[in-house]
C-alpha cells in the first residue's frame, strides 16, 4: 500500500490500530456482550449474553418510542411461511440463494407436503396484514413496524462478526400511502435516520439511491417502465430538496 506522503501513511497505520482496538468481535468477548458457537449452534448465529441483551432492549425501546411518536403501529409475524407467499411477492426467484433451504412438511396429516421457508424479509407478511382488513383512503398513510427476526443463508466467506450474520432482528417498516403523500412520508423517514445518526454520533453518512436497469425490465425488475421513472423521480426530488448526501447507483 503506497501513500503520497509520510503523514498519510502514518494516519493509515494509526487507523489500523484504532480499528483493532474498536473491533466489535474482540469487544463483544471482553465485555461479555455476545458469543458464537459454530460447532453446535452454527456459524453466523449470535447468542446474546445478559449484558448484550440489555443493550439490545434499550435500542429497541428507543426505536419503538421514536416510531410511536411518528405514528407507526407495531405488528408481529411468524418466522416461517409457505413457499407460495414468496412466489407471490416475487422474492423467491431472486433471493432463493440467500434463503435457508425449504422444509417439507405435511399439514393437518394430509399426504401432500408443503414447502416452508424461514423468513428472510418481513415485506410479504406485512402486505398480508395490510390486506387482512378492509381499508379506506382515510386510513392512509398507514405505517407498520416490526422487530422481525429474519434468517439469511450468507455464504461462509461473507460472515463477519455481527456485521454479516445468518440471524438478525431487523427493525423493518412498511408505509402504505397515496402518491400525493409520498414526498412527506419519505422525507419523514430520512429525518428519522438523521435523528439516529445524531444520537450515535455518526457525522459522516451517504445515502444510496438505487435505480432500475431498463434492459432488465420483466426480469430482475417489474415490467412497469413509466412507474419506475415516476417513482425514481419522486425519490430523487425529495433527496435533493432535503439536502441529503446521496449517491445514485443504477441497476
């Protein structure tokens, strides 16, 4: 690794030492926050010790209080679901490699088996909750939030402490709103991010604005070119008008 000046090299070496001192894997063990048992529990599946659990519960309490004040309603969903849910939502064809293999189960003693998957994302379950009751435009915007436990079969080489795991508690939300309400809702979400950044002293950030690839419509992306353009234009406008630091990344 080369640097234009000795000062930059010295700063790089200092950063390496700081990174070692702040390595959460070492701190987690020394402070008795969490542990891993790759032999019996499995890799990428953290076990939280009492001191670590206190931290988790305080973070969840902060999030729940913040979301309650912002008009979110809390929901809960199961850890597993039938294959048909993820086929309908469109997730399975693209995320199957990142999901744990299915379980073949016989429901209610019937001979025909059903395939069940561990939940890798909360989205399909929340859409089912939205559709479970009659809705009026007067109900919008409707904001649902859940600390849902999700499971993703990350490859062994991708696992890294708590940064890349196979079991996580994902603080997830879905907002159902009209097109006219979109800008205000999206802006409010970004402001919530910035509030958390301020609380935890995260002064440097960059939002990633991912856009679709017109060449892959009907494949990786839903074949609705006009809707894609309209939605991306709305997202971009809010980011620019809000003065958010963001980078636009195609495909």
